[in-house]
C-alpha cells in the first residue's frame, strides 16, 4: 500500500501512527506523511479508544497488555497452543499456519467449530486446503488419523460467549465447502483425457501454451529419460487439471487435483499417483519422479535456450527451485542420469553445479571442500556423488586422511611447477631407487590392486593407508634429482600416483590445517 505516490514508502497495512523513543525522548522523523510521537493505541475493539502515552519500552509492553495487545510473538504462540489444548481436540499440526496466526493477531483466542459430516465425502486434500489455506483454520482429526468434521479458528478477541463468532466461521466454511463440492461434481463431467486439447488455450510463456509444454515434456521423457508407458500417460494428463474449475478456485491444489481426478476417472494408480506428486520436491514413486524430472528439465532447458537464465538475486521464473528439484530427485531417487547429458552447454551445466553445491553443502551438511573435491574428480552421476561424499565424511576424521590430502596437494604443486598438466608415461621401474621410492611404488601397486571392486569407503581407507610411505618418500627422496632421466621418472611416478587416486575425489581440494 502506498500513500505518497508510487515512489513513496510501501507497507502491507495502513500506517496509522509511529512511536519512536530513545532515552525517553521522541526521535523526530517522518514516514508516509506521519510524524513520530510517543502515543500508541490498544486493541481496536477491546482496548480504550483514547491514545496511550508511552514513556519507555516496559510501559509500552504493560499498557498494551492492559489494552489487549500481546507484544511478544512467543507469548502469542503459547496462548494459541494452550488454547487449542484446552479445547480438547486433536489438530493436524501446521507450523506455517501457526506462524501466520501468531503474526496476524494481537490477542489470539482459539475456538472450535464443526461442519456437516456429509462434506467428508470430498477428498481430504480439498477440505484441508479450504480450511488451512483459505480460512486459516486448523483441521481436526479423529484418533484413527482420519479427518474429523471439526476445525479450530483463532479469533483476535478474548471470548465468544454467545457463539456468534463460531457460527460465523461455520457459515463461511459451509459455503466454501459447497463451492468445492460443486466444482468437483462439475469437473467430473469432462474427464482429464478429454481436456488435453484445452491446454492449447492456456498460455505457459510467451507464445507457448501448456499443450506445447506437455509435448516437450513427453519428448524429454521418451528421448532423454526413457520413461515407461505409465510415465508417458501421466505426463500427457499432468497439466490437464489447469482447465478444471477446482484448480481455478483453489490454485494450491495443482497436481493434487489432477491425481485425485485421474484416480476417480479410472486411470491406473501408478498414473494417478505420478500426477498427484509431480509438483512435490521428490515424488513417492519411480514413475512420479520421472514425470517430475521431465517437467523440470524441460522448464530449465526451454528458458535457458531463450537466454532467461537467472542472474544475481532475480529469478522470476523460479528456475533455481526447478534446478534444485532436479538435483534432489536425481540424488534421493538414485537416478543414474548424467548431468552433462541433461544439460549439455557449459553455462547450463555450471548453473546446475551451483545448485548441486548448494544442495550437498547447505541442505545435506557436507563440508564445502569435500563437495569441491568430489565434483573436481569429474563425477557426473549425482547419486554417485552422494556415495563419494559420504565415504569422505566418514574417512576424514581418521589420522591419515588430511595429511595424505596435504601430500597430494604438494604433488600437484610440484607437477604444476614442472609444467606437467596432461598424461604422462608410466615410470621406468629400473630408474626407481631402492628404499623409500621403491617402497612407495610397491605399496601403490598393492593398494591399486586392492581397491578394485571395493566400495568407496574401503577405497578411501586403503588410499589413506599410503600416508606413511608418502611422508617417507618426501623426507628421503629428492624429486628434482640432478639426473634428468631420474627427475622425469619421479615426476611421471607422482603424476600416475595422483591421477590413479584422484578418481574418487581430488584430494588437493581438501582444506588441511596448513592451508
């Protein structure tokens, strides 16, 4: 809302007055034509009508409480929670709804209401959406977990002795449920399979329609993901609920309505579940995950191809969220699709890798240098990346791991200084000096043979066991030997050692205490 022109201050509610004190004195400033002062007001219905003079923060808190305004959000939360407990009903927890109610009330008081049991013939998803999203009511459940014909509303007054507020809420909810029942019955007259052509009249972006997107989703599913027949059917019907009256009224139910309608209209359960879940972060079924992947991959590819890749903090088409969805499904669904095959151009792949780093670092809690080390090794299968990261996180606390990583970093620096960046010849065994150099080579060959076919955790433990031999090599052997043949041979040996054992992770990326 604005008061002094489009370029002026904006706020979600009308600004009625300003209180600003420092050391008991008014701080003089002005916002939206209002000057700061020391007067405030209590609850607009329960409090006194005259201004309240404020001298300090404690007097503000106490005088507002006397006028039915609880200043502390934590106290308002407790009042709601305790009030619900006193009602003796079992609500379905909803943290987001609770947070909303805490912040839109001054003196919250929960009350219980009921609705006609006949409405329970509608899907629970519809009823709960109406109650929570539209009316901001908590839904109530029976002891067996099924939805009960009750709700809990939170008033912004202290009591409802005559039940007038409760009756008002019940009347509004009844009307909303009647609307939902009408939409359900009306929508069933045209099944989803008959609505595919209707998607040609719903714009997706620019000149593209949802019919166009559906066709491209099918193309990705068939030619990139190799989806099955059920997934193809689900992709074909997934967006059809956008044409229904239910979704037009309750937009939060996109996908969910499609799944419910598909099941009610005789589509296989595998298809219905895939449609129901395809907007979820990670759908429950393999088929649902394929449908969701096809949808998100097509979205990213289509926007990337016309130059609409997000920059800075701007992301109007939520492409970062779509990319994170792809990453989550690939990892948590254990799908083997290579990231470079899904997103070929380098800038596309780098965008996805940024989301990969964010997922493993910020959401999964792996250390940033571990993520960098695994990605630097060139792994393109994100489920495989997870396996490598888990192995590194378990081996890292062992005594040999970080010192060996420091040695690998030293090897890389030596090779860079020598100008060796590509493939090298295998070392000439005849030029290996007896003692620490030959001992390291023999141990390297033993470990190299041992790790074939092992899981990553055992591989890393075996590689870490090289640490004493590597330390001794650097203590006793001069890499840059005067003899050019010996020097070249030692560099070739170190290059082979680094290359062979950096296939799981690039250990030079691991941050060690000496860095």
